[in-house]
């Protein structure tokens, strides 16, 4: 439970402190299916374009859970597998689809992977050399490693908040946006949850 809580809080804190991510709306360690927990970030308004800075910050946020496991426990778990998959997809798109690599330049690499032609997957037929394939791999690794280091830097510089808010998440299991942000602002758990706890006590008394 502690590992899951630190993992989700890692995602949430990195997302909160980086400037180009969507606000964190909910953090939960109540397991659903195969997911042991989740961090939900939602945009304030509809967006039709995404900047390179937003992609980089989202990449760091995605790796925040893995980074928290390293910072706190000194090791990583299989819980980061889904995040790594997501991070690799973002990095791949940045390089191959959006031409956001200085090394490879502003061009699309590989056929459009969303349009299989006559039932054949074009993505299996690269239109670039092995040398370029090696450059792509190196760039994906570089972008992911940079994002991972950024995530660890954010968490180390906010370690006290990471520990404090995770402790509350472990006992409460779910935090809404206002609760999460109030805890980061230094408001006590008692003050934040006073009304909610009072309502629960009243309900328990009525049922009892």
C-alpha cells in the first residue's frame, strides 16, 4: 500500500509542480481491476494542439511514480510497467511523428501508423535505414532519461511534501483536487477533512 501510495503521489507531485501539465483532480490507491491506484489529471479547457514543453512535462509526470519508488525505496517495482509503456509511446511520437528531435530534424519517420493499407500494417515496414533506426532508439532513450531525471529532481526538492501528503493518502485512500492542493499549501489534515469526517460520524450514529 505504501509503495502504491508513493507511486501515485510521485505522478501527482511532478504533475503539480511542473508548469505545463493539466491539474491533478484525483489521486486514489483503491485498486480497480489490475490497477493498484490512479492519478487523474484533467485539462481546464479543450486543447487541439500540444506544445513540446507540454509533452516533456507530461513525460516527466508519467515517470513520476517510478521516480518516487527510486527516491523513497531505492528500487523499482513492476507497478511502473504501464507508465513506461506510456512514456515510450509519447517519446516515440515526439521523434517519429512530430519531428521534435534536433538530432533527426523536423520530419516524419515511418509510415502513418494509424492507417493500415489494404489490411497490411505499414508500421512493420520502416522507410528509414538501420542507422536512422539506431538514432531513433538513442533519441527515445535520451528523452525518457531526461524526463526521469526531471521527475526525480522535483521529488527530491519536495521530499517533505511527498512524505507528508503520501501519509494522508495511505490513511484516506483517495484525495480530491482541493484536498491535495490544501495539503501542499500546509493546511492540516484535521482542518481539511473536518466536515467530511463529521458527516461520516453522523451517518454512523444514525445507522447505529
